[in-house]
């Protein structure tokens, strides 16, 4: 289970590790959400996208879109130094 805050910038940086900054990773994630058919609508069904964090359901949708397991996601977040 995902139990920590799911900060969008940290998630974006983990999904796009080749991005130079968190802001550029965020921009890529926003484009992915906007251009992927039905993704934005599916995320909005489970909460606002205006927050700085995804809720657990939204995060699971994002992970499914990128074909990433929760275990792999946790590894990515630890490896990238996002978690203390």
C-alpha cells in the first residue's frame, strides 16, 4: 500500500529521471496527462488535479498508465533520494 504523500513533483521526477529539473519533469507529466486519451478525466473522477499531491487512487492510475508496480514505484522513489 502507498502510505506517504504522493507529491506530484517527486512522482514526475521518478517517472522522468532524465529531466534536468523537477519542473521539467512536471511539465512532461502534465503533457502526458493532457494528451493521453481519458487519463485526465479518470484522474479527475478521483479528486482535483489542482493539488500538489495525487491521492492514492490517482497515483495507482498513473502507475498503471506507466505499467509500474507499487513495488517498483517504491524502489524508484528510494533510489532517487526522494524518501529519507
